[in-house]
């Protein structure tokens, strides 16, 4: 057959749905590998192998490994916040009841097979401590979580809601690191005991106020 009679093969055109699917697979693969093995230890080839995509697709969608790391942290942060806030709000109840759900929820998370710690703590921990790129994303994530805890602390009647929120956040971070190192979900129970002593002043304040209101009747 002559050249004129040949039918040229056209490359398939990637649709928006194809790119969205590839993006999802790359995010899922990168999330798993970054959390399990570390960001620095995970190369581009390992990510595309697990995602089943081409290297050109990764660079087309994300531009660089650094941009992919940022996308993973943003995605993971959003999903974790939705899960965490949903877990402590589920079932309703007063503010203290909601706050006491924090550590049972964490214990459940710690017991999962793919629990590898907090991706934000891990990312900041394995990079240059003077670098701001991952610290900024981590602080943005922490700010949202703190704001919700502080709101509940205020509703509970804490004298200094912001301080209580930061105290609980320290217990949360400590429990996450301890669970990652020990692989023991029970560290959440110890953190819950420590948190209980933080709630006591607010409880006493409510009881005192309730007593004063009764006496005034």
C-alpha cells in the first residue's frame, strides 16, 4: 500500500474525566507512599508505578514533586478535618461531651492498618527546619482544628478557651506521635485521662453558676 493509502494513527485525546481519574490515582498513590515511607524516600517512579500512570501525566497535572506533596497535604488535611470534626460532633450533646469524643476517635484512627501518624508532623519533621513551605500548610490545618476546639471550649464555659484548645492540641499531637512510635492505640486512653483534668475547672464553674441561679430563685 502506498504512503497516500495509509491511515495515520491518532493518539487518543485525554478527556477531563481521564485526567481527573489519573489525578485521583496519583494523589492516592502519593499519599500512601509518602505516609508509609516518607516524602524524601519516595521517588516519582514509585508513585507512577503504584498509580498506573505515565511520568508525563504526573508532570502535566502537578508540575513537580513538590507541587504533588502540597496537593497531598491539602487533600489529606481536608479529609482528616472532615472526619475529625464529624467524629466529635456525631451524636450531638453538650460541648464537653463533644470534646470528650476526641480521644476515642483518635484511638479508632490509631488502630487502623494504614495509620502512619500525622502527615503534617511527618512532612515538617523530615525537611529542613528553616523551610516554611510545609510549615505554612501544617499551621493552616492546625488553625482550623484549633478554632473548632476553641469554639467548643467556649461553649463549655472554659475561663480561657484558647488556652484549653492549645492544651488539648498538645495532647492530640503527643498521642499521635506516641501511637506512631509505639503502635499502641491505647495511648489515646492516657491522653483522655489527662484531658479530663483540664475539663474539671469548667465543670466546677458551671456547677457554681447553677447553684447561684438556684439560690436566687
